């Protein structure tokens, strides 16, 4: 089993498509979601932002496998950041980074 889990995550704001979020803010928002659900204890979880697309507010994060449930729960229950209503959407998650590259549901077989 892998030591890490990888999540493909996007951040959506209610009725606002013009909100600009850079990579530093994106990671801070993830940490805020973890802190909101798990308190200061949750900040001990190491989350790495591996890739980020600013125009889509979408990124790939890595977390220890033992903390995957905590991270996933925090992202699911997050509803407000900096006074703005928002939600994190987890598109895919896997124990292998390579499996996020290809999606069997959208793959076109020749």
C-alpha cells in the first residue's frame, strides 16, 4: 500500500466565477478547512500541493495515507472561507499519482 494519497480537488465559490485564487491561497484554504473541522490538531497533517491550475482553481494535493479520511472529511464539510460561501469538489483520489492522469470513464478505446 502507498504511503500517500493523491486528491484532484477544485474550489468553487457560489455565484462567483471571477474570484482569483493563487496557489498559496489555495493551500491556505485547504489548511483552513482542516483547521475548521479538526482544530489545531488538524494542522499537524502534512498536505502538499503538487500541481495547481489558477484559471480552474483546481489542484492535485498529496497527504499521508493515514490522514486521508481527515483531509477528505475536512474538504467535504467546508462551506465557508474568508466569509465567502464555497465548496471543495474532489474529482478523483488514489493511492497512486499516475492513476489520476488517466480516467477509465472518459478513455476512448481505439
